[in-house]
C-alpha cells in the first residue's frame, strides 16, 4: 500500500522542526513549530488575493484621478480617487498584518484570528459606490 504524503513508514506523524532563525520576519517564523505547508500556502494565497484587491482599488483611484484631469468633471472627483488610493494602500497593509497573525496562530497551534478587514473593506466599497452614484447624478444633471 502506498504511503501517504508526509507520513513515515511506521505510520507515525513526522516530528515538528524547530524554527529556522534565518527566515524572516522573525516575529512570524521565529515562534512555534512549522505548520502543515498546505495551511501556510493557503494563508499566503489569501494574502495575495487581498493584495490583488488592494491593487485594483488603487488602480481604480488612479483611473478616476486621470479621468478627472482629462474630462470636465466636478472638482471634488480627484478626492474620490485619492480616497480610493488610500483605501487600497490600507487594504494592502491589512493583508500583510492579517497574514502575519494567521501564520503565527498556525505556528503556535492557536485558533485563527477573526477576519477584521472584511467589514471596513465592505464599508469603504459601499461609500465609494455611493460617491460614484452622486458623481453620475451630477454629470447627468448638467
């Protein structure tokens, strides 16, 4: 019978390894034991998805600022774009902070922290959507 990946020939679980002092950041990799790689990779994929979201928000803000400079849009339009850029930057920072907290929890065999970025991101997107509706109504009324 073939052996399961990661198991030893006698069926015992592989022994945990000590933290590697050369891995950075040390506040993440310098604690606890090495978790199952699948969980660490899933955590990394989640952080990268948040980064893509942040990049899209920043790109939308840049596009709005650029469009405002080319078209005859209300003077406050670039402010919406700038707020989007700041929100995208905050989302990127939150992705790194969230990755750090989850990775430390995995390494220390603690419960995973609650996702804190979802509600602020949803509120920010809703506010930007309302601002864009207001912008559209202003443009239609001209």
